[in-house]
């Protein structure tokens, strides 16, 4: 039974009018996967915002506060798969403005990271995103290595990554900053903008299309919310000053939500990420470092470690300056991180399937 009062404490005022499902991002991909749920008398809705296990969904007619059914919640706790903002769910109305979610539709794209801390689990940051803008500030916090990490994380999401270099108004040499991105600028689009001055926004708008969803990801203080306010034409998202002492911003956006864009399309702001621990496998990293992978294939030995082996094309590129030591180090660091993640996942899976000792009520070690 929905805890209506508890749900209502987190819900914002209505943000979306009556729309066609296609305006919310519904496509043939979801239509074909909803047939079985429709036969059960359920309706499709998209998750607009979330507060723990409380959700706001839109079914094309209205917004409804929603909770998970007991069975769905139990299955999600056992196997993962809780809804995230941007997901499509199958629900049944419980009253005029409350609903029960019974199923999660397969995701077309998913932006994920490993949850912060020691736990080995996936956190879906955003679901069913078409374009993800990776926003970086051209101030003292500018870091090509961090951008490489973001691109590597997003290439495996299915969404199209676009780098946005914000704060061009305070950068004396934007060409040099773009140059520091090296091969990344050849792999993904790199846009330059100044949210403060209102420049470069048309290039960002060109990626916003009716029926599609864009997301903004980046560290605190890079200007995501300011860019969004410019796109919306109103000061909807709260913004904060960047500390002049340390060059770091405060976390102003506190939760993810889908917001309609004038002219069509939806966008998602996300809280600033203090860390972006990778989730996936080594193929994601390889996609962001195709130049190094191509060099490795030219090495004399297939198992070359790029150290002292003769005929190493990677070392030769370092010596000629066509590959920087920093980029190679970042590549190897992320490879190690994902290998360790794979081991952690294997250990967690083995532990989960260990037989319980006789008389034990829990499979956890004491």
C-alpha cells in the first residue's frame, strides 16, 4: 500500500504537461518489450525523479508518485535492477496520483559507475540517455586525464559522449587546452562554451532533439547547472560559486531529474561527481585509447608489456613524443582498476553462491 504522505514529501510540483509517449523518449525499442506487461494490465511510464525508493513517473497524461511492488523490490534486492531516473517502468495506478511499479523495462543505454567506497556494485547514474555532455571547466581544475576517464566510462554506456569545455571566458588559450586532449578530440566531439558569457550554447543545442534525452555529467563547479539554465531560458537549477582558493565547486545539484527543454527533448542534470570509479570491462577503456591499442598491435611481441622489450611500438611512440607518458599511465591505471574490479566481482559472486553452514541463518562470514 503506498505511503502517500511519505511520497508527497519529496515530490516537486508538476514539471511536464500532457505529452505523447514519444515526446518522453518512447520508441519501438520499448514498445516491443512492453507487450507482455500490457497483457497484464500495466501501463508504461518514465521515471522523472527519484528519492531513495520513491519515484515520480509520467505516463504521457500526468505525473504519478510511485513505489515498488513487494515482489519487484524483493527481486531487485536479490539481483539488482532498481529503477533509475530515465528508466521506463510498467506500473498500475493505485489512485488518481499514486501508482505501484511492477517491472523495469530493458534499458537502451545506461550510464553507470561503481558505487563509491569498498562495495562492489553498479550504480546507474542515468538510463536511456541519447547524448551525454561531459562538462569540464577551463580553470585551475582542468584535467585532461579526468576527461579521458569520463570518456572511457561513457563509451560503454551506449550514449553518445560529447566533451564540453566550459569557461572559455577565463581561459587565455583555449586552443592549447584542446590540444592537451590529444587523441580524445579525434574520437568524440569537443565543444567550447562559456555559460557565464552565453557563448557556444548553440552548438550544445544542436544535440537536443524532440523525443531525445541529454544528460550533463561532470565534477562540482564545472558549470553544468549554469549551462542548463541557459538552455532552459530560466534560472531553474541552483548554482554556486567556485572557491577561488582551491578552484573547486560545491555540490549544488542534489538529485537527478528529467527536465523538459523548450522546443522539445528532455535533459538531466546530475550531482557533481567527487569520483568516477569505472564499471564494465577493459573493452570500455580500449575504446577511449584506440591510439595506444593500435600501437600495441605493432609491437614485436604479442605479450609486450611496453617496458624494456625490443621492438616495442609504444615505447618508440613515447620517445618520439607522439604518445605522452601521462596518457599511457592513465591507460594502464584504468586497465588495472578494471582488472581488480573483475576480480572483486568474481569473489562476490563466489561468496554469494557458497553453501550455508548447517544451522546457519546467513551466508555472510562472521
